[in-house]
């Protein structure tokens, strides 16, 4: 293999599977490599693939800015950037610190605990809808449904509106995959519609607060500082995107991993106390978010490589999580793996996933209920993967299982 064989920009190269052999080569031969890309301003980007270097980029917001060019791979014009910078994902400290402290008020461990009962109920409702059939498209009917319902509950969106929010958020991120493409102006239109919806919902919450996250956030205050209406609406937008596709693809990707490693499913069936370590292994092995992007805010060195101010830097969680110097036998899927200090939620930097504990709880409940209710779940047709170099995604997983009666709640 040679460097010129490697093209991490073309989403087509992720359709048959994550190109792990390329990442392995890069970690060994060129851990901080200049990757040409005609579509990037500057003609390319620095591709960072080793665990330690990814953690460094993730933690050092002073040198690796999320604000300058956003945290997403695609370069944007100034207008688009100005909009994106109002979302916390694309902020740097101290602006990010202030925002994060305020939204943290709504994301307490207690809030997550209080949601668990609802998550169990939603999961059982989702499984009830398919359990008598004996077969399903696992992605469309099971894994996509749970995060959607949870986000709707969290934000206080009435259940009947949740598919509206889901469609807008799907269209907003746009997609490289032909199955989900909807035309060039669709992302902007969807963002406007979702924004208008958020604005109306937040106004209602302000006038008539309940226990949900948005009611809490409309009241949240630190030293007299509050989130403005605009900031709240944009947080709604970010959550509806950040909490859906990620969790869905973790649940889906982990199921494919179990189909490829049936002994690990049997191990979990026999010993449910392995569930906590299994969840961390699912996160490491799947790494639903494969990369994020930064812009060098000053001249800086990573590894032995000098990087100039203004250069684009892309760090690959998917590669860091298979780094053989950190994880023994990194390509094996081992539900009992410890330690497992993966960076699927980030490498401990200021943007560390705000929803990490919520996601863990959703995954735990879903797999607990699947093991209980569909222990002989198996593949019943071809898996279809998402065409993306950003989300390690699966679009369809035909599954079959012994039919059972719905349990109702
Ligand atoms: C398996 C599921 C998930 C994965 C793999 C994931 C992954 C990530 C990653 C890698 C980041 C960036 C971290 C960094 O740069 O340090 C992030 C940020 C974020 N995530 Fe998640 N996420 C998941 C689920 C969720 C859920 C359920 C929510 C909310 C309901 C959520 C909300 C957010 C938000 C708001 C941010 C931005 C935080 C900031 O900028 O300070 N995520 N997530």
C-alpha cells in the first residue's frame, strides 16, 4: 500500500466498510499526514490517526480551534460559518465555556435518571410493534425510533410532532448518500423550519414551564446571565441532530458487530453483568462519529509534524479507537474488554459529548430489552451501509427472530 492509494474524502470508500487497513497504515507510516483534497480550501488537510495525537488535538482548543472554520469537515462560506458559530459545537472558550455551563444545568445525572423509566417504556413499545411479526428492518423500525422518542421526551416535543423534527434534522445535515438526498436547498429550508418550530416551542415553555430540558433551560441562570431566545433555538437544532444519528448508528452498528461475533452475543446472554463493559466496547468498536475537524489557530507541532496557523486538521476517532498501542487486539470485539478508555464521545476536551450518559443509558436499555425479548435475533438479508466518511452508519439490517406476544404497558 502507498499513501496515494488512500482517499478518506470520498464517501464511497466507506460503503463496503470502514477502511481500517488504511487507518492502520497511516497510524504506522504517517500518523500526522497531509491529505490532498481539491475540495478543501488550501488543497487538503492534516489527517491525525494515532490515539494520543487525537486526544491532544481534541483537548487543546487554544491551538486547534472549532470556531475558525467550524467542527465539520466541509468548508463553508462566511455566511454559513456565522450561523454555525452560534452552535456550541463550533465555539471556542471562553464563549463555549459560558454556553456549556448554562446548558449543563439541564443535563444533570438526575435528569437522565428520571428519563430512564420512559426510555424503558419507549423501547418496549418499539419492540411491541414488531415482536409478533418475527422479522423487521432493525434500523428503520427499532434503532432509529428510540433516540427519536428520547430526544422528543427530553425536549418536551409532543410525540405527534417527533417525525417532523426528525425529518427536518435529517435534511438539515444533508447527506452524501443518494437514498437520503433531497435537493440542494433542502438543508437550509429544513433548518429554517426546525428553527421556527423551536422558537414556538421555547416561547410556550417560557410561558408554561414543565420538567423537560427546554423548560429548565428557559429558566437557567448563572450570575444573572441567561441563554437568549436565539441561543435556545439553536441548541434545540444542535440536539435534534447530535442525539439522533449518533445513537441510532451505535445501536445498529453494534448489532452488526454481534452478528459478526455471535460468541459475544452468547456471552452477554449468559452473563448480563457484562453489559456495562459491552456498552463501552460497542462505542469503541463502532465509533459512530468517525472524525471531527479543527483549524490550527497558531503554528503548532503534533508528533513530529509542524502545522501552520490556518491549516485544516481532521482527527479520526474511528482510528484512535483501533490504535494497537492503546488497545490490545484492537480489531477484535470483546464485550469484557477492560480498560477501555475509548474516545467515541471525544478525547476529554471541552466539547466532550454532552449527551454521553444519556446515550449510554439508551444503549443499555435497548440491549437489555433485546437480550430479554429477542435472544435469537439473527441476520435475514444483506446489511446496507451509509455512504459517509463522517458517520459510521448502517441504513438497513433485515433481521428475524422467534415471534412473541407484545407485552403492552
Ligand atoms: C452513541 C451516541 C453518541 C456519540 C458517539 C456522540 C459523539 C459525540 C462526539 C464525538 C462529540 C464531540 C466531542 C468532542 O469534540 O470532544 C459530541 C458532542 C456533542 N454531543 Fe454527542 N454523541 C452521542 C450522543 C449524543 C446525544 C444522545 C446527545 C444529546 C441528546 C448528544 C449531544 C451532543 C452535544 C450537544 C455535543 C456538543 C458539545 C459541545 O460542543 O460542548 N450526543 N458527541
